[in-house]
C-alpha cells in the first residue's frame, strides 16, 4: 500500500454545490461560464458548442455545455440534474445544476438533497420571484444550511447599487423567516463572466466583497455528525462464512468496541464484540458516514430496519408523528390511501391522519387549515400514522434519522422532516414483560361498532385553567353525538384507584402512570377518554403518550392555557388562596413548577375565548380525527 | 491512528451502502463486468461490502472484438477471486458477420447489436431484476444525469425525462414486471478518483492501461473502435499525475461516440450502459 504522501491530493473532499433559482435567472449559464473561466472544460468542448450554435444560427449559448441531452437543447430548459466537476486553486467542486421549471421539483430535490452548499440565483432585472422563494424554502427543509445569494444579470441594471441593495433587503427578510442566514450576497453578470473569477473593479466600485470563486473557497466542508447521538442503521445481516455480521451505516455519532447497543424498535441490547471491515486497517471505532459491519457478543434478534443507539441517547419510537412534507406525486397525498414511509432502512406502511396546515412556500402563510389532502408541489404540516413502530428523531436533533420519503405505488412521491416528537428515556421506563392476551374481539372490531376511534384526549394545565369545565363540556357534546366518551379526573381516580397516593413527587409520578394505563385500556376498548389532570411534568406526559401509543391508540395532548394570575383569580376551589397562605405545600404554579408543553397537538387559551368557543375549537380538531375512515385501516 | 474521513473513504462508504441496498433489494442481481478499471474497482467494492465475498454473478458481454489481454485478465481474476462468471454474446449477428469491422454496419449499430442486444438477451434469459453497472457521472453528459437506481422499461429504454427522485439515499427499488433496474454504485466517482483508489488499495487492472512504447489505453473497448493515447505513464501514480493535467475527455478515444452529435445519448436511451 502506498503512503498518504504518494497521493497527489489526499483527503480532499469535493464540495457539492447546488445552484437553484427562478427559471431563466441564469443557472446553466453560470455553470458553463464558471467551468470555462476556471479552465475546467475539456479541450474542444467550447469549440464544439460554438459549432453547434453557429449551425443553428444563434449566439453562443453557455447553457449548452451542460444541457448535453438533445431534448433539452430544443426546449432550452434544464430538465434534469447535471453534475459537473471543477477545481479552484485550493479544492475541487461538484456542481449540481438544478432545474428551475416548476414541474421539475423532483429533480431539484434530487440535486439539492445531498448538497453541502447552495447558490441561490436571482436576476437583477426581475428581482425575487416565486421560485426564488420556493427553492429557498425547500433548501431549508432539505437541510442545506450554507447559502450564498448571487444577484445575476447586473449588466441589465447597469450595475446599480440601489437595485442590488433593494433585492438583498427583500430576500434577506424572506430567508430570515426560514432560519436561513446567507453567508454572502454577491453581484455578478454570469454571461460576461463578471465577478466569477475576476473582481468587478470599475463597473461596480461600490462592491468590495469577494468574487464568487473566492467566496466558494471560503466555505467549509460539512462535518460528519460524529459528535451526535449514535444512530447505526442496520441494512442487512450476513452469514457468508462462520461470522454473523450486522452490516449498516453509522448515520450519526460514533460506535466503539465494547459499547452496549440498544436495537430499536424491539429494544434488545448487546455489546459490540468487533467492528468488521475488509482489507482495511483495524480500528475499534467507526463514525458517522462509515459503512461497516459489527459482530455482537450475544446473538440477539437484529434485522434490517433496526436502529442501534446507546441506551443514554435512544431515539423516538412511535407509530404516530408530525412532519413538514413536500409532495411531488401526480396523485395528491390523501387520507384513506396507503403509503410506505422509508426512513433510513425502515419501511413501514402508513396512512395520513390529517393535514394540519398547508403552507404557501412563497409567503410562508397558512394557505389552509385542516384538510384531507396535499396536492403536487405543495408543502404542508401533516400527522402520519404507521402500522408498526418507526424509530426516528426530530430533524433538528439528528438530521439523518429525522427525515423520510413517502412512497406511493412504487414511486417516491414526497419527502418530509419530523418535528415535535417526544423522547422517553428507555433506560428509565419500567419493562413490561407481561403476557398480553389477544381476544377474538379486536380493537378494529370495536372501532367499527362504535363508529369512531378510541382516543385519549389528555388535558393539561395549571389549577384553575379550565380543564374540568372543558372536559365535562366535551364529554357532554360527544355523548350527544352518540360517541362513547368518559372523563377521568381527580374526583373518580384519586378517591378510588389512587386513594393510597399522596402529593409527593413520587406519588405524583405514580398517579399519572396509573391514569395513563387506565386510559389506555379504556381507549383500547373503544372509548374516547378525556383526562383532566394538572400533569405538570413533561416527562410524565411523554411517558403517558408512550404508554397510550403502544396500544395503537391516538393520544392528543391538549394544553389548556391561561396565565397564572388569571387562574389564581378564578381559584374555583380556593386552593391558590390556601397555597399562598402556606396551608398547602408543593402547589403547582406557586411552589412547584408547571412545565409548559413544547409541542402539544392543540393549545386552548381559556383566557381569550369563552367556554363555548374553546369547546368548538377542540371539537374542530378532534372530530375529523375521530371519524377517520376506519374501514380503510386495519390495525 | 486517528480516523480521518478522506474523500476516497467517503466515496467508498457511499458505494458500499449502495451495493448492500441492491443486494438486499434484488434477489436476482448481477454485476456487469466490462473488465476495465471501473469494473475492477467495482469488484473490489463488492468484496468490501460483503467482507471478502462476491455473492453475485458477474456478466461479461463479449463482442469477440475485445483486446485479447482483457480476456486473459478476466479469466485470471475470475479464478483467483472465485467469481461466478457469465459470458454473453450475440452469436447470431457474429455468425452473419453483420459487424462494423466487417464493413457492413456503422459503429453505433455495431455497439447496439453486440453489446446492447447481447446484454438484453442475457438479462432476459437469467431474468435479472437488477444489474450493477460501473458508469460515472463525469464520463459524459448523459451519464451525468443518471440516478443510482435507474429503471429501464420493458423495451429496455431509459426515460431520462421522467426519472425517479432520489434523495437522502432512498432509492426506487419497486418496479413493474418486465422492467429492470440499473444500479450505479460508482456514479459519484471521477476518473482520477478511480485511479487514486486503485493506487491506495492495490487493485489489479489490465496492463493495457500502462504505457508501452509511448502509448497507453485510457479507456478500454473493442479493438477496432478503441485507440491508445500518447502517454509515458507506466505506473498508477504516473497515470494520476497525467490525468490531473489533461483536458482531453476520457471517452475521446472511443470512436462510436464521435459518429454524431448525439450518438452516445441515443445509444444510452435505448439501453446501452
């Protein structure tokens, strides 16, 4: 084997750049020109295009360098993603020339999904257009964080500083809403090669920033997520010889020989006996990005789709989650249809529960509230339920396990990123190895007879926030709709099932655990269970959620919100008064904290709306979920 | 030694991931072995992915016009590495003598009969669901637009205008009966990367790539349509150094590409590799 020194360019990571922007704002021209000006074109290519253009009686067209396909030359639109290599004095680049035409969203997504950085192109004479915004929105979803904005065709506005500054201000404001902080704005005129490799100098004395090439050279290659929580996605288990090798890729974090690895979703644990590679130096660890194999000390059941993690940082495991998605399918994404979600190496059949809001990517406004479908090219926030548990992360915690694609009839038709998922420390959850008897009357049968799904509506909020009032009003309303509803509250739980529990921290945890288990059983039997407990701690509510989701029952966390001073003013049971007087200890809101829900399914502000209005809001949210076309979905 | 994620490691890891996905997803899977440098790297990556094993058959489409050194190299490697070698050939056309070297048809037609049709015949005969092919995006314009998992329809055709989206390493692996998938694990490599990797891993390649009497082959195909280039590069590091400074296209020595402006593009759309 040769030494590293023998290689002329060891360790050079080619930076992958995607170029996006509105149609005709000059993407392909920019790439063609950049290749030419950096001397990256093969000999004869420039001349070849010159001949082609002359033969067609047209001026030299830079875009032809990339649009190698005949069909594209005729249409003058980049249909698909081209990948072109070029090299500056300091490093190499792969440019992905993504199409700007609206119909070609899927190709743009293909190009942008694995880019390290993006160039957003805006023509100075047209300013910020629909796709300038739409593409930026998608970049933010796809996780491309390094963005340079190029204001192109500056020659058409006589290199006007005021035009440039106006566009910059417009766009900066929009990008800020997406959480994108562009690294730079750069004025260019791609067709003439202005400010690509050579500075503008005389034509725009007001610009003192770098050329495009220098700005590119300043970009830092992305760090593999070696420091993040360990996520080892199992691809396969091989037995080619006497060894049983669990093969897969480290998506995040680092795995080491001797580590105890929890494989989710079935949460069996074994430790790493060895890390296997072929014809490579032996190392006892592997980090994000590495395709490796491991051998385990115990022969536990592991298969494709399992995700390995350390027991201190386990992922979310759920069959119901919320996500921000984009849809590329010809057929709309809709409730009542079956899809497959692919997340890392997991593939699970799933169904759309609800479209919570459709987003206008150009204004970021909510186009529509609750709806039953998402059309092609739309972006939306949705709730998805899968037939079996999926292992995942919130996208902002671990990107690789926080994103998924949706397959509709063999085709990848959408993609999404997960948010608002709840983590439960698996190491601290009590094991449940009790044999579960499966009667012949199953959940589905009960759901069909009731005409609605079983569900747990978990009301949480300060004392006096209005939980009990709302719970009773909801129960009555549902009852009048011929739905089976039942309220669990302090009155019927504290005095019976939990009469042996006091108000110590330990007892409060146990109180909530029992409520969750009872609610699970009742909801599994087909009831809509409305729980009305302060349940002040996030961890307890997260555990309740997990207990209930484990029975394939919907869990709706409803935050009944009202400011403390309002609750204290209401004080229906005069408890605040007594707490202030020191007669009651550990009173939530006074001398014990209330942890506000971070991502409740719904928040009801009882200080802003009447009971009737609050109830209507809650019903608007719940009824479509209760009446979901249950026959379509066999659990 | 502390691990540093070099560019070659990143390329290798990605290719291994793709090969393992293909192996898991397709029960009837084969690798197309052209006996060139890219194929050598691909075979090596198969052994990386499967811990020293080559668990799938390797198909060589023999036009009968291949350079003789290539056949000798193929047979030697197949034996040494325990490869299940399957040779395909369009016997009918060869028997009728309808080939370019016989002066009866054009280069492009010849490619189409002896390579494309022969490949189609063997895919149909063996009923392969997927074939691994060592093309790269930097080779040529139409290949730049390829996907890692690229479907071919019943007529063997590539619909480049309507390709499946590919993001976050989720690939199209479901397809209708009669169609098949081309898997391209080297798509993201460049010609220089291939040689850098051959150098690092000591991968055997056919001697034709190394300079003799001031000439070497840069790309290997059929003898009548492939010409050597002027070169003094006699070792792998010398080839790498040479490629870093060249501005000539890799396939410029492949005569069939030059017959018409879109010759290669049409060949590919109809099912060429």
